[in-house]
């Protein structure tokens, strides 16, 4: 068969782009070489609808072992009783939990997208806002911190069936105990979406949701540094609160309902080649090397925040507890859109992002979101954060000067040569 040079040439160009640039998108990371190798394997040829030991196809004895290994490893990582590793993404994981626990039209309460929340937490353009009745809490204008009083007020008034905590652009830790107290008062279940800080939670660097939240979902990339995908976790399995029974008259456990929500609820055959890569990544999470990596991520984020504040950049909540920060550029008179596009030309990649109480459209925004997981994987430490911030500041303070932007791009290429990416690939 003739090699598809068009596609493979593009893959090579993407490798070169990743090698030369500074990757600051908070939801991106670089997997290990063995994770990528595991993802491109013959298990992509295998259909395996169902679960280990309970498949609808023959020939699943090997993929059963691989998937069970992934399950066992991620349960060990988070010291939890239940894991489903089949969701194709974090959005699919969230959809599965909602499908397992709610009826169409039920009320949900999540962090407003414009305040740092996620599409799947009730956005009207997403399934979560179309199938269910969404209500929202936000952050306090004066501090940028989650407004738990507002959460409690809305919960008492609307009595949602599900309270969702977690965010895509929030740099502080969460008070899971307080959220559970609010939920118990109104009879709600709690889902914690830890897609962003999961790796820091796994190593005890942030509060754990497992003692207080009924369900925990995550992506498997971002800080977990695995392949793109999702997982559903429970600290402890429990009897479903809906009184649903199996054919023998026994009360179904929530694990049964969650498994059924993933398959056959929203997905067909699992991506067993991706699950193999998840198993590899989950094994890496158990290593001391990963523990040191997670600590470095947190240190780098704090060092970057300090360097940005020193240059008069306004970080929402005035700092960070995790791996990211949200920067309001209004005091610099720059839109998020222009900042993203100009930094892109300097080969510094990040994303425009709405800030709380933004006065610009989501297509323009007043802010940018910055994260350090990927550059930490490249080998950067606290001292390099000042250099990165200097690059960002030089571009933004000369945002209409193409010569300066081009000069920074060359400096970025030179700087990144000391942090080789996949040298094994030549």
C-alpha cells in the first residue's frame, strides 16, 4: 500500500510546531512516547461492546485484560472503588453521569460558563442545557472566588437534582464539603468535574472530592498526561436512590447505572487502543517521577503568576492554587482575541477566554487563559517562568509591531531548543 505522504507530512509539520513553540493552553499536555505508541496499536481493530467479562463479541480475552488493568490502575491512583474508563471524552463522561441520574427536564446547577464553567455544566448550546433545566452560580466580583452563598441561595430556590462543581477556567481549589452540605439540604446529587486539576488531586496537592461528591469525572489528558479521553469515578459505590431494581428484584447499584449509561446509553464499542494508552498513562501516574512532575506544575504556575503580577497583569482571584490562571487584559487595553492571535504568530500558544463579568462577546473576550502542564512536561522549572512571561509581555506591549513579534518568535525557537520533545522520533 502506498504511503499517504500528504497526511504524514502534516503530522511531521505538527511535530515541528509543537517542538518549536511554547504551549500554554491549560488543557493540553504532551504524553510520553509509550502512551502514543500504545494508542497506535492493533487493538484499534477490535470491537468490544460491553465490559470485561461481559462482552457482546468474541475474541475479547486480551482487550478484557487491558481494560481491567486500566480500571485497576486508576482506582489505585485515586483510591476509589469504581472506575469506568470507556468514555471517549470528558464531555461523554459528564453526559453519562447525567443520563444515569436525571430525567429530561430535571434541574441542574453548575458554574456559569462566563464565570469559568464548562459547556457540559448547563450551557444552553450544549446537550446539558438542552435536555435539562440549567441554573447557575458564579464567582464574586470583588474576589473572583466561587460564590458559595449564591450556590446555596439558588439551590434552595430551585432544588436541583444535580449540583455540578468544577471548571475550565478557575485557578482556585474547591470546598467540596460545603457543596455536599448544600446538596444534602436540597436533596441533590453532586458531580465533581476535575478534568483540569485531576493530576494535582491525584497527588494530594489539592482537595479531594471523593469524600463528599457522589460522582467524579475527568478527562485523561490535561494534567493526567494521558491520551485524549474520559473517565468516571466513584469513591464508594452506593445503592441508586431511585429504587431501580434488576430482573432478580435486587436494587441496582449506581455502578450498574453508570456502566449502562456509557454503554449502551451514549456509546457503542469502546476505543480499546485508547484504553490501552490510558492504562499506560495510569501506570505512569503511580510513579515517583509523576509525583515530582505534579509538584513542579504547581510551583511553576505560582511562579508564573508572580511574574505576571509584577508586570501589572490582572489575574482573576489574584493568584492560583492549581495549574492555570485567567488573565483580564482590560487594564492593558487588549482583547483576548487579539492577544491570542498575535501570540500565536510568536509561536506562544494559549487561548482567549471570557473573564467574569466580561463586557465583550465570547468571540472576542477580555481575557486569556494560561496553563503550565505542557511546558512543565518539556522540563521547565520556576526560573524559566520569568523568561516565558517576558516573551508574552514583549509581544503584548508591542502588539501592532510585526517586527517585534517576528523577533520574539525567533527567540522562542532558540529558547525551546533546550527542551527537546520526542527526540526518539528524529
